[in-house]
C-alpha cells in the first residue's frame, strides 16, 4: 500500500518542526516482542546508555524534555507491545509524537488513524486523462526504469489505465507488474493478468475472506510474479523468507542451497529475483546485500510452510548465524576487528532472530553458546545492554551445569563491568567459580578472569594487581592470544596507575602493545593506549599522553565503543590543559560531556577518572575565566559528535570561541 514510503516522506517534511529531530525505527525484523522493542527504539536514537537502568526507562528519560518525532515502521506484529510503550512514552514526553505504520491500529484512545487507500485510478471511459492518474504515473515511472525508453503515449494510455484498474491502484502490485514489461507488452500483460485473476478468484479467495477487497489484486500480482519465476527462483524466494532484515549472497547460499537450488546458481538467482522486483538490492561498504518487502516475505513464508520446509530452514538460519558467532569469537582478537564490526552490525537483525530461535528451542545449550560466543559483539561493538538482555535470558532458560553455562557467566563479566553493575557481577562470579571447579582448565580460566573483574570494579587495587599477575604468570605468551591475558594486562596497569606505580604500569603496557602488535589486535591495544596516556600524564610527558589518547580515540570511535571514546577525550582534555591549550581543553570537555550524556554515567563512574576530570575542569575554568570557558565548552557540547571527533583525528584544534 506504500505505508513505509509515505511515512518516510511525511517524516522528512515534518522533521524541521521538531527541535530534536525525527528518528526512524524499523520494527519489521523484530521477533522478540516486548523484550527487544525498547532496544530497537534506543538503537535508533542518538544514545548508547551503559548503565544498569532498564532500556525503556533510558529511552523515556531521553525523550522526556525533547521535541521529537519517532517513526515506528511495521507495527502489526507488535501491536500490544507498541501500544504499551507508546502510552508510557507519550505520558512522560509531552513533546513526543509517534508516526506508526501498521496493518492494524494500535488501539489507543488518543490515536489518529489514517486509512491509506490505493492510488487513484482512471475510471472507465476516462482513458484520455489517464496520464493524470497517480496510479498511471507510478506504473509509467516504474516501467521506464524496467524498460529503457518506455514512455506513456496515446497508443498505450488505454492499456495502462486498464492495467491500473485491474490492479486497483495498489503500489506494490503496480511495481511488480512493471517488472514484467521487460518481456511483455502492456496489452499482453493485461491479458495474462486477467486470466490469472480469474484463476485466483476461483481457487484462493476463500483463504482471504477477512482481507480488504483490493487484496485479491495484490495476490494476483504477487501470485503471477511467483508463477512466472523458474522453479529454482520460487524455491529460493520461499527459503529467503527466513531472513530478518538484510542478507548477503554468502548467507543465502549457506542457508538456502541444496540439490534443488545449487550453490553456484544462488548469485544469479538473486539477480533474477531483483530483476523481477521480488528482492531489493542494496550496495553497502561491506558488499551487496538484499532484502524483501514484508508482503513479499510473507508470501514466500506461506509457500515455505506449504512445502513443509519452514522448521528446517529456520534451523539452517540459526545454525549459520551460530557458526558466524563462533567464527567471530575465535577471530576477534586479531587483525580484522574493523571488518568483523562492520559484518556483525550489518547482521544484527539476523543475529537477534537466531538468538530468539535458540531461546525458543532450548536444545543442546545453543542459546547459552550463542549468547556467550557473541561476547565480542556485546562488549566490542557497543551493544552491552542488549548483550546483558540476551545473556540473562539464556542463563535463565538453561540452568543445567555445563561448560556452555560457565562461558556465558564469563561473558557477563565485560558486559557488567561496562554497565558498572557490581552486585550482578559478584553473583555471576560466585556461580562461575563454583561451576568451573566441576570442569576443566578452560572453565577455571573463565572463573579467574571473572574474579579479576570483580576486584577491579570494587576498586581493590592491590587485589586486582595480584590476581592479574597470577594470570600473567602462565605461559600465555606461547599460546594463541585471547581476551583473558589482554584484559588482565589492562586491568593490572589501570590499577598500577591508580596506585601511583607508573613505571611498573608502563613496563606492562609495553608488553601489551607488543602482544597486540604481533597479532594485529586493536581494541585492547586502544585500552592500553588510554591507560598509557594516564601514566604519561602523571609522569609529566604530556605530548606522549596526547598521542596515546588520540590513538585510543581513533580505534574506540571506529568501533563505536562509547566508554572508550569518552575516556580518550578525557585524557586529551587533561593533556591540553597541562600544555596551556585551555580553549582546546574546554572544547574537548564539552565534546566528552555530550557523549557521557548518551551513555548515562560520566567518566563511566570510575573514581580516578572522575577525580581527574574535576581537577581538569577547575584548572581550565580558572585559566580561561568562566565566560570563555563556557563558550568553548558549549561549542564542544553542540557540535555533531562525529564531526568533532573527525576534527580531532584530522589534527584540528578547537574552533574559536
């Protein structure tokens, strides 16, 4: 019907009326109901909260004092969840407006429902004015895209008008019909559709008694497109319906190929489905991706169920993304972290769908295994709150003692440290240690690493150093590099700096940098660069501090690690103040403040960093004076965050205040 496109156009025109912008939330890929809806809305907004508060509360607080338009696209499968969330948000945020697209109203008393009708079509006998009809305009435009040189003429005007009437002005039906004009004339297309319509009217109408009357026209267009596909194209269409969001050719081949859909033919079959307007092709920085409109996907899913393949295909989808998570788990500590970040963020809708399937089936500890294997996605790619959500659900769903449970408890560690939830971390650590004793060395190393994080989050400096050095007394240098020794090095050196043992910290940091350099690892090295900047500041080597903080900023911002980015900005501000660049320092403090607002905890609540921040603010304000400080600080607060960080990485100073 064109609901999504109309909402996009409306939101674009309305956006200037909302001081805090318009934000698009695609709900079509969501399968987890109420549990994941707040995360989808939060992900669309410019916030990356890393506190222990529920995500719904975080979203509500963000919107409370803002004038914002939210567009919730495709709500019909989440009507109850959307109604409940909308009622809460609209009560708390008087400046909020929600534009929802759905096949069903949300059922709220304050809801204003716009029933979207098909495009106007020319009436019988009005073919001479057919060019003015919206339906004919759309059909002619799409036909010109499909057939170079196609144009609306006096010779084809009547047939185009008849085609629009036959398809009752439905935009999707018109687009599918236009794709057939590569092989057929308009007159031939009309005749074929008339035959198809008669067949459908006699054989399928009983299945759709509750549908609006124009749905038969849509079934005619989709069904005829389906009929004109080759058997392999039809089967691939059905199997592709298991994807959530977008997918690439590799995933399509892994999940959908067999003797009936040979793997070597999948790419050409994808192109054929794009040509027929069944798939939408989307070029990205990570290569070509594809997606289906919801109506097309539902038709394919209907056929998949009819073939009896639905369960098998969803298991293949789950297994593919579980295997992807396992590969990412093994490869993250290595040279391809940026590529893994890009790949996993592009696949997040499919990862969620696979996790939901694991949670619904609860077989062979797969939910625990997948949630734990994705530790690098939760921790390294900026999805810590959602990671906690899935880890908690997996642990609650599968309580039997197992190595998979130990790893999931361990995977909670970095997530809970980022969220600053000491109580939950202590609980997970106690269970992890007790359970690990029943298994092998790997599980015991997970328990030791989790105990180390507890000591670090408690601020027990001596205990943290002792536990870290015990882990580093192993032969880790001779084994494949993993997160465990790298995290031990970061936590140890951070504690040494906080304890004033700077030279010891620098020695360990040199080893951390060397280990990461050999492996090509960047994320943990960037944490090392941040800690090194703290040590260099304490030792009075301010230029070195600036360079290490800048190196950390480059990596952490690329990986959308909000805490790491904020910490690097704090170090750069301190280095600027220490070298007399007070305006730069105030601007950097403003830029950092902008980021901390989205994360929810200034300086991530780390006491030494909070204390250093307060000293930096006081010194900078005293050097500039209150008015000049505030102007520079406000400039940092109001510049686009990405633009501000790009300026830093390009070597620019703070703009004049």
